[in-house]
C-alpha cells in the first residue's frame, strides 16, 4: 500500500511575506485579533494601520485557534485522502497547540486510517516562519511524513530568536515586565533584549540604553549562538520600523555572508499586539538558543 500524500499546515503567526507564502505548498491557520473590541483578520487591515492604531493607544487582544476550527479545516484535507503535518505556534506562548491535539483525537475517531502529526515549533513570528521554509523545502525534496516529522523534532531547537522592543509598556501589558520597570525604562531609553528558550518562552537577556546599542547587542547574541551552522536564509520581523530592519539585514549578511538570503516581514498582529511598534526580531539557525 502506497503512502498517503500529506498537507503541511502552519499558523499566521509565522510572519512571512504574503508573496513568499503564495509560492509555498502549505496551508495557514489564522489566529484572530481585536482592536478596541472589534475582531479583524489580517486581510481586513494593513500592518501600517494596525501599528498606527497601537501608537494611538488602541486596546489590542488576540485569540487562540479553537478546537472546532481545527476540526473543520483539517477535515477538508482528510476528506480528500490527505494526511496532515501541522507545525504549530509555540505552546509556550499560546494554547493553540493544545487545541490542535484535542482536535486530532476527535478527528481520528472519524478518520481512523488518517494521520495527523502535530509538531510544537517552540517558535514564534518569523522564527516559526523560518522553520516553515525549511519544512516546505524538505517536503518538496521528497521527505515522507515520518522523515519530515523526525527532522523537525530533531532540529527545532536550532531555530534561534533574538529581539528587542522599543517601548516596554507592551511587554508590561502582557505581564513580561513590571509597571515600575516599564516606566523607568521608557524614561531612561532602556531597550530590553530577549530570546526564546528551549521551552518556547520569552526570556529577557539584558538591557541596553538606546536603539543603536540594542541592535548591536542582537548581533553579539547571534555571534554567540550561531556556532558552525550555515544560514543560506534568515528572517527578520519588525513592528513598523523598516529602516532598523534593513540595518539589521546588513548586519546579518556581515555575520553569515553576503549570499545569505534575508527575508524581512512585518511582525504580524498576533505577535505585534504583545510586543508593540518598534519590535525588531532576528531569526537564524544556531548551536544554542
């Protein structure tokens, strides 16, 4: 009996440019977000408008994907005879992964011959996107479902995330820093630098004064972590600060080589709602997170 074809799924938290996703063989699951109580999809509002509203102090909230949505969308592929590999937004940052696991249990009762493999990416934003790029590439190369699941599980902790934010108040709203730290940091121009750890959580790595110093610190963190990994492609996401993203791209080419492809995209609304305008995040493969 020949192996069934499978479809690769990911989330809109992967923060890759639309033109890149359109060329990739994958399906995207949408997490929703709210601005001042009104629910939007990413097609209904531009990123420029989203960050403009945030700068005007709009209240932003996000919602995880529910079990019913997973069942509905996954069923579309199962009905066609396809299996599923879902690369999920970090369980350390969202409950969506757990919802997908519940949906899988329900669906396999109805489709006992199907396979639904769920990989917790332990990643976010364009770090999840970078992992998706590799996964989709290897699927095109002919990796079977088992081979790709194993590769992702063996390699997911090599996808490194380092980032800084411009205004601490958004991390305060998300419970990442205290009110006192947020007020003091804003007054003193303090910019925290953070990474994502092996459990997929955001971890502060230090504080520097000023934007230029924070970007330089990100470069130092990359050099400390990259080891001997080649990085033919890296990703950057930004919270409406394209000039900083372009400067960071130049820095990453200096670290990894001029031939490295640097993909730059907006930090999407699901992540941006918690990190705020001015977020700058750099993603690459390395020896340690």
